C-alpha cells in the first residue's frame, strides 16, 4: 500500500497520522509519503521519524479579512500544483488528510488525479478545512460520534483516533512511579497541561499542591518546560507530590487512577482507550473552542467532568479530586464508561478501510 498523508500544524493532527503510518508500514511493501508545511513542527518531526516528506508553503485563511484571504488562496492553488506533480511521481494508492489547511491542496490534487481520498477528523466538532473537504472526499473517518452531523452520512464512519491504538499498547509498569520515589500501591493523580504547560493553571496549582500535601493519594504534576526553574524555586510540595517539567504521559496514565488534563483530540482519545477517569480543563485558546466540545463529548459518555479554566480555583479542583479519589465506585464507573468509547483498534480498522477502498478502485 502506497499512501500519501497530509498532516501538520499541531501534534493533534501529526501524531494520529504517525500512528496510522506506523500501522501501515508494518507491511514491508508499504510506503508513506507525508506532506506538510515548510515551517511548522511537522517539518522537523516527520523527516526525523524517517518518512519521505514534501514541504509546501501554505497558510490558513481563518480569521483573516477579505483581502487577507486572497494571498493564502493563491498559495493553496500554487501548492496544489506542486503536490499534483509529486503525486504523479509517487503514485499513491490512496491519499489521507488529517485536517488543518495543509490538507486542502493535497486532497484537491488527489481528486484531480482520480486517487481515492480519506479525511480524518480528530475532534468532536469538525474543523473548517474538513468541513470544506468533506464535500469531495470519498470517505470521512471520525473519532467522536458527535461530529457525524458535520459530514454526509453515507460516507462517514466512526473508527476512532489512530493515536488510541498506540495508547492501547502501553502496559502498566510500576517503575513509572517508583523511579519518581512514589509508591505504586497508592492511588495516583496525574496532572498535565501540555508540553509547555499553562501559566494561568500553574499559578492555581501552587495553592492546589499546598492543599493536597499529605493526602493518602499521590500527585504527579507536569508543569511544562517553559519557565520551570523559576516556577519551582519557592514551590511548597508534600512528600506525596512530584512536580516535573514533563513526564512520560502514557506510562503514567496507565498507573494512575485519575488525570487532570486539557481536552485535545489526542488526550481524549488516549483517556478513553486507557479507561482513565478525567477532569478536563479545555484550553480556551484553540480555534472553534474545539476542546470544550471534546470535553462535552467525554462528559456525555460519563467518563469525565469538565472544569472550564474560567472556573478553575484551587478550592474547586481540590474538592473535585477529593470527591472522586475517595469514591472507588465513581471511579470504577467512569473507567468502564471510558473504555466503552475507546477505539484500541483505530489504526487497524482505518487501514482495513483504506485497503478496501483501494481494492474497489482497482
């Protein structure tokens, strides 16, 4: 299977694509070509992972004035021609777009060449690029049932986020806690707000850590790399607490009873598949308020509670943690509900769908 994938902008688009590529490349005769920008994180991550890579110059048109939209539209048309030429050389059996504006010229070029196309939507509310491309793509794979309303029913399938498949492979390893000087026999809460952390959340966490010091359960808080040395300089923590710039999130999730995190598409996919109860604090700074809707999807499934950042106080978060960590029945129910919406075979099932599309085309 020869596959061209468009992925870029953020990890929420890139890492699911890489998870699918990993599954595809288990077949020795398969090859994956990635298309992304020349300037954003994918331009470094994907080539370093060993994938053939085509970088194109293209920017989004969101939140631009009418005049501001013209240049990006010309860029998209120019990029489409560059991609079209590359597709003729690479001869993919199928093309997959993982959302974001980078998918637009790639899917358009594939359609012109008669190559089967698939979109993947990671969020519970569809992004603008996928809404546009959903009209012409052959298939759309969604991660949340809530986003089905955004696409034509006859070509939309709920298969989940490929990143969930990687999360499902992680085994519980007590050393994830012992190497931090914590007790694997005790219940653990993992608190993480992304690789860079959140300045506003971190300020609240100072008081949270004071109040939680000495609890029977343990706290691992990833404060983020940015400004970490200054942040921990005068920080007061208890023996049951560890504050780090970053952590092996998947390893710690597997040995934790609860997680407090953002509600990005990747995080919610991992949470569901691993079956970990969650307090979700959606980032208010993402386009289309995606994380709020992702959180609502998890809340409706009964595996998470939402705590909006505007409502986040030390008193509120500590109260919520005490409520759930001291109620094994609530945690067990949330864990069961989470697994009910997880997709541990997302990558395999998406690969099967693509193989069938290729077979039908031939």
